[in-house]
């Protein structure tokens, strides 16, 4: 998985954890990525996949981006690089969130 930076110069991931969402009960694999230092600011990228997911088959997954309010956007690539791979991006529009899938050429 390739994590995209909302600004250039993303710093290395500081923390990788398993997180259980108290509202949904889903268990996520998560990574915290700093994008500003100092002060420390970062984004949690979390993914939950079914425990019985099989390689080379389709399955649903849930993606969470936990971002500071002042972030412009956050995104994640699902391949070895951003180009020629599916991307998930999200940004705040007023009081709502916009989530979109993209493909980078």
C-alpha cells in the first residue's frame, strides 16, 4: 500500500497499530504518517478487511482517514506507486466530507 501525502515531504510512518472502532466493532490495521514537523501533525490511515478475504478475489473493505481539520486533502494508493493504480482521496467541503476514487495515469 502506498500512502499519499497531503503536502510534499511526508515524513516516515511513526506508528503502526491495530485499532478496534468502538462504534462499528471493526478491527483496522492503521498507520500514522506525520506531514509536518514541528509541530507534529499527521494522519491516521486505517483499513479493515474481512478475516476470510482470499488473495486474487474481490472483497469489501472499509478505509478511514483521521485528519486534522486544517488538512486540505488526504489520499491513499492501492498499488506499488500512485501511477496506474487505484487511489482513494478525501477532502472536507464545508461541513461534509467528499470521498472519491481516482486513477492516476
